[in-house]
């Protein structure tokens, strides 16, 4: 278990996640197929070439889902009860096939549950495109979790 217990989260702390992922055409295709999203902007090269982007875009929900996965080892691996919400999702820049992304999480809020048995933690997750020298922000969102408290961890 590498995740953090409620007590180990510090408001204001930024966690830089080491894992990165280069997104392939196959990744995007499979995600669109699994979610039944047949938006031609993601799948049809001819269609996408006629848009302002000039090429197919990676599905934004895949970018967000991948970012959550990247953050798990250093935040909630084995220490989470549940994801409670994903809020204020934004995609300020596009992601294309072949782009490599990284993520960082900043703890913005934490509080105990009303019974004191667990904790609620909110993190602001930012996703950056690292194969661009400017490392533009490509996705950001708030993730709120229900976390195990160390004192209540059952062996």
C-alpha cells in the first residue's frame, strides 16, 4: 500500500506524480469504443482535418481518467473508501495522439466525517503535456475522496 491515510494529507501540499503516459491512437480508439463515444473528432482523420485542430483529438474523458490513474499510487492506493466527486473539469488545451502527459495533485481541503471515523480530502489535479517545451496545462479538475484514517485501518 503506497497511498496516504487521511492524516498524511497536508492542505497546500503539491504531489508531483512520477508516472507519465504517451497516449497512442490505439488508446484513444479503445476508450471511445468502450464508452460508445463515436464522436468523429476523436476517430475520423478526414473529419478532424477539416476542424480548427487539423487532426483527431484524444477523448477528454480519457485524458481525465488517465490522470486519475496516474495519481493513485501516491494518493489513494489502498487507503480510499470511495471517490465522492470530480468537479470543475476543464480542458484548456487539446491532447493529440503521441502526446505524453504528467499530473500533479494539490491538496486543497480536508475534514473529518461527522462521525470522525474517516476523512474527506479534496485535491486539485493538473495535467500537463510534457512533449511540448512549454508543458501546457491540458486538463484540470477537483477530485474529492473518502479516505481511511490510520487509526481505523483494519489489518
